[in-house]
């Protein structure tokens, strides 16, 4: 059995390496690729995908997986076999012809989405969306599911999570969160949001952003920070992590909190085991857990008053024209403004989850055929009114705002809100476990928090599924309580609740 | 047969795409990769190489090649089939075990070479070199050859070229070139080399280098210019060409002529057919022909007086402190200093070929066992005395200076000198074909030359082997005459011969 396992690991690493190469191609496309290179890049990515798929779904790999027993004492082996079996099953269950149809449909759908959003004309996108949901239904049926069809899609991004669990969590979040947003709107003190919209020179933003990433532990010998239109973090392994940021001279949040967010992802990647690199034991658990790391550093740490007690003097020195006469409290308020808005990616950390609840409810209903594609704009607007009390002026800032569906990413949105909830529950556990964590953050000593995350989250790779990991870390199942407590405690002093 | 050919082209393109991905990985390694990423990168490259090798040497591809007849009227098909058969044959004839042994040996050899060169101690490198030559002998025997063993190695880099042809050409070059170097050394006028060693600010070098690349036709929407320790040009296809340069503030030649050189390579890549991208019809002929394009733009154009009549005023404006009081003639002399030196990569365009003759003679003798590895330093020094009249102070600036052998690149060096000779012969033909080419260059209108090269060289891809291409372009077989005439005409006025 030793030889079969070794061969299995070699093949597993190769499959992952092909994936990391594709990630580098995607990174290059967003950062340095000359613009005329796009057609060739699409072909390279398609070739890489087919090569990786070929190896993953090969008879040899399938035979190895059948020979190996995941029900063994060694947690490393058990994890690797269990997770690669999951990848393999997903790969072989969907016929190549359906994969190709989805790829072709998403290419056209993405083009149509770009035009539809520009024209704010949902009808241009609707037929593509309809076809995509039809194909995704077929895909889900190929993969199989125990509860409902949406499970099979959700599982791609959040392994082990069920639609019923998400629906329960989101149902319990809906009302308290909408009420909280209303309380903030009615609160006596409203912070001055214009502070972050003064003039912040780009070069100073780049230097200060890099300083913050380094300060919270990002190793620039094992990673980079570049510029792209849409910020992202892609990791080829703990020793080569690529993050990007964007810079607006009239809106400093985009770089500061964009960089803290991506650095959260980056720290998770850099915290993976070098020994197990390329295998599930050295890989992230789920998109939700990944997002929990970015949100924890962006919001729980990066938007805390304690953090800025340390860094605000440096921030003032970096942007003297904008901030010399602004107090720490005023700045802290400005970076914590909460209010209903139409665009998810611009939403604050409180209303953000409501944007996700809305998307989850709509895509689940579409998949179940309880909602018709043509009725999406109306359903969207109605939910916006219920959840946030506002109505988008048009579909461009309504149901056409996100690229995800056009890419076939259905079942992806919930991971964003799960990330916020995981983050709050982890941060609560860390606050209990690390003596005077707030004091440490106040002194800029975030290393204690990073060490705790490394030990309790990063080091496990995929050993535990998200639900299990959260329970191990915090001693109880995922709930909305830590998140609700966190926002109550944080926003009460800012808004004078 | 239609379907077999289509499938053959699809597989050919995939194989090439995997190669271009590996090139991008190598480019990234030299430009942006964080330093701790090196181990993973080595694994990625090794996986990419094995995936590409698998596809190239697959039964399916072999069967297709057997079904297809290259002896057909359609030159595109004939070229693609002939060249892919050549790649296939080379791939299947060498056993995987030998490929792996060579890969392992070169990894160790490269490490040993780095240390040996640092310590200037040939004994540290000698056992590795001995083993490499032994393995390369085995490889040559697997591949097969008609004349001598060296043919099989040379053919990798310069398809169709034979050792006997190279030996003839180099034998005829040896004496006249050494004599010419002596004549220049004895000439009444010696240009002032110190001009190019004044202070040239880096930012101005970057801007001016980019300006020159653009001026001679490089399309920056289809390529990039970055920084690396060793300049290179790598092309994934005509629409994504990556060049690099290096900058020394006390030696402006490194950037100006480095960039013109790489731009020559880049223009060749950008001149390949978009329609035939990924197939031999859209690929470079040989390393020698590739080098001819870089040398033609670097030396025949870029070091000509006509070129600087156009660009010297801009150059003075870019570097006012260094050049305001320096005449065009003095600058033109400074960039055309000729003299014996020990290091190949620093050699001028006249002595350069002698460095190559020396390497060719030594590696050919090593492969034939007419020379023993332990005697390489003595053989090297003796040839340096005969050819250039100087003796290296140590092996670091003697036989340990180049990385090539440590990488297993034996049979590669001749392509550099062949490139110089091809370039001179092509430039002579262009001068005859294009009315008043020198006048056009004087006006900065190098587009007429580029068009001529596009039509007569670039557009053919691999349709003609180098020897045939040269004969088609110039009307006669390769000879040293155009090169000797070129240097005579060029250096006579500079040195007052």
C-alpha cells in the first residue's frame, strides 16, 4: 500500500501544480499581460484545464483511489484520500460534453453580461442566465446530492455545507440584521464619511498599504502585492502568494481595506504547511473559511479602534494634507460608516450579509424553478426594499451588478456571508484564548493573533470541514450570535447607541 | 485525411501552448517571482515539461504522424508535419530514464558550476562536466546522426545544420577575423571607450531604451520590457512577447544595445503568423536565425552611424550630463570599440565570433574524446592566445565563464556566430533590395527594413531550414564574405584603416 499512496501523492501534487500554473496565468493576465495577449491566454488556460482534468479523472488515479482506504488512523492520509476522492468524483461524474457546453455558454454569457450591465438591460442577459441555470441543474444532477439540487453546487465552494444549513443561518440573520441597520440609521451620532474621500496621493497609499500588510505578518519574500482592476489573492503555495490592490486618490478605503482584506487571504495561504504543499492537507478548507481570514483582518482587526491607536499616527504622517486635523475617533468613525447601498462590493460589513442573503434566496429559487429568470429584476428589487429599505435605480445597480452568475458561479455567494460569520466566531474564540488580545493589537503586536490562527486554523489544511473546524476552534456550532455581538459591541460607541 | 490533420494541428497547438506556459513561468521567475518561490517553480516547470513530453511522445500523436504524409504540395502542411515529426522523433528516441538522468545531472552540475566559478576552481566542475558529456554522447547515439555525433546535438538548436558545415565556416573565419582584430589594434585612430562609461541615470536609460524599441517597431500592446539579471526575450506567440533588460548607471551600452538586441528577437517573434500560431509554420527557424534578427538590429542597424544621425540628438537630450559636449562621431566610435577581451558576453561584434569558434572546437573535441575534460583549461587558454592574443587570468574568466555546458546545452554556442553571419548576409541582401536603405535608417524610417524582414524571413516560420532560407534571401549559400565586408566597411572610417 505504501507504493500506491506515494504514487497517489505524486499525482495529487502534479494535479495541484497544474492548477497553480493556471493561477499564475490568471494573475499575469490581470497584472502584466500585454493587452493583445488575451486570446492566446484563453487558449493556454483552456489547455491547462483540460490537462489537469485529464490527470484527475484518469483511470490510473481512479484505480489508486479505489485501492486506498481513507478510513485509517493517519489524519494526513485520511484527509488527502478523502478530499482527492471528492475532487475525482466531481470530475468524473460530469461528462466532458457538459463541461464543454458550460464553458462555451459562460464565455457568451460573460460577454452578454458586460453589454447588459452597460446598457442596464436585463433582457440582453436573461436568455444566457436561463441556459446557464439549466446546464447547472444538469451538472448538479450528474454530481448528485442528498438534500436539494443546490447542495451539489454549494459543495464545490463550501465542501460539506448544505443548503438547509445555509438557509437556517441566513433565515436567523435576516431580521436581526435588518433591524440593526435600522437602529444605526436612527442613531444619534452619524460618523462623517467624507473623511475617507479626501485627496490621498497614490504613492503614499501604496507605501502605507504595503506597510500594513507587512505589519500584520505578510512575508514579501514569499509573495507580492501588485495592481489590478479587481483586487484578488492567488496562492501557488505558502511560498508564492500574489495579492493585488487598486488605488483611488479620492477614496482611501479601497486600498487600505482592500489590502488588509487580501493580506488576510495571503496570510492564510502563507500559513499552509510547506511539507504538505500540493495536497489537501496543505490546502484551504473552503471559500468561506478563506473569506473568514480576509474579513477577520480587514474588519475585526483592521477596522478596530485598537488597531488604529497604533497605526493612525503613521497614517496621518503618510497623508498629512488629508488627516492632520482629523482625530482618531473621527477617522475610526469614517472607516465604519454603515448604511444601505445598492452595490455589494461597496457595502459595509453590516449590510454586506444582507446582500448575500438576497442573492442566495434568488439563486436557490431559480435553481428550483420556483422563480423564473424573467422575474429576477422584480424579485431583486423587492428583496432590496425588505432587507435594506432601498430600491436600485436600474438593473445595472440591481441584479446585473455581479459577474458571478455569468461565469457559472452559482452557489458561490453564500461563502462571503459564511466568511463573515466564521470570522466573528473565530475572533471571539481568539479573544478568549489570547490574553489581552485587544491590548496586543493596540501595541501593533498582531503576531499573537496570527500565531493563534496559524495553529488553530491554517495548520490543519483541509483536515476538518468548515463546520467541524468552527466547532473545534470555538467549542460550538456556527451561529450568528458572535457576529451580532461583535457588531453590537463595535458600533454602539461609534453611533452612540 | 482531413480529420487526422485537424487533430494533429490541435495536438500540435496544445503541445506548443504547454511550452509557452513554461516560458511564462521562466519569465516570471526572472522578473517578478518572490525569492522563496523557487522550489515550487522548479516543480511546476518539471511538471509542465513532463506533461508536454507525454503529449508529444504519445501513441496518438505518433499514429497521426504516421498517417500523415509530409510529401505534399501544401507548404504549410508539409512544414508542420515535417517539423513535428522531427520533434516527435527526438522525443521518443531518448529513453525517459536518460532524460531524467540528464535533468538530475544538470541540476547538480549547475550548482557545482556556480561554486566552481566563484572559487575559480575548475576541478569542482570537472567531474560534472565529464558526466554530462558522457550522457550527451548517449543521447546523441539515441537520436542518431549521419556525419558525426555532434550533429545530433547541434540539430536541436540549428535544425538541418551539420557539424561539417559549421567547421568549414568557422575554419574560414578563424584567420581573417584574427587578422582583422590585429589590424584594428594597430590602427592609427582608437575611439574613446570611456564615453559610454560616464554616468547615465537609470530612469533616463529606461525611457530611452523603450523609445528605441518602439522606434524600430516593437508593439508594446503585444509585448513587454521588464528588468532581469540576464536579459532575454521569450515569446508565447506574436501577440505576447516578453523582453528584459538590465541597467548599469556607469555603462550605458548594457541597456541601449541589450534592448536593441532583445527587440531584434522580439520583432522576429511579433512577425510570426497569427494564423499559424502554435504550429511550426508560425515558429522561428532556428536559434541561429533568431540570433541573426537580434544581431542585425543591435549591430548592423543599432551601431551604424546612420541610425545615430537620427537618434543621437535624442540621446544627448536624454543624458545631457554625459553627452552634451560629445560629438556624434565620438559617440559612434565609443559604441564601436573593438579589442580582445576574456568574457564572451562583453565582447564586441568583431571578436565575438572568435569566442564562439573556440567553444565549438573545444566542445566538439570533448564529445569526440579527442580532448579530455581535465585538459579543458589549458586548451581554452591556448586558443585564447592564438585567436585573441590574450590569456585569461583564471578559469572564472576562462572556461568557467558560461553557464551553457552546466545546463547540458552542448551544440548551442555555434548558433551565436551563425547568427552574426546570417545577419550580415541578410543585411547585405536588404541593402541591395531596399532602395537607399541607409538613407531610410538615417531618417529613422527603419520600417522599410522591418517590412523586408517580415516578408523575407519572419513570414516563413519554419518553412525553410536556415541554410535554405539564407540562400533564398540572399541568392547564395552562407559565407563569411558579407560579414567580413560589413566589418571592413564599417570599421575602416572609425579606425582610420
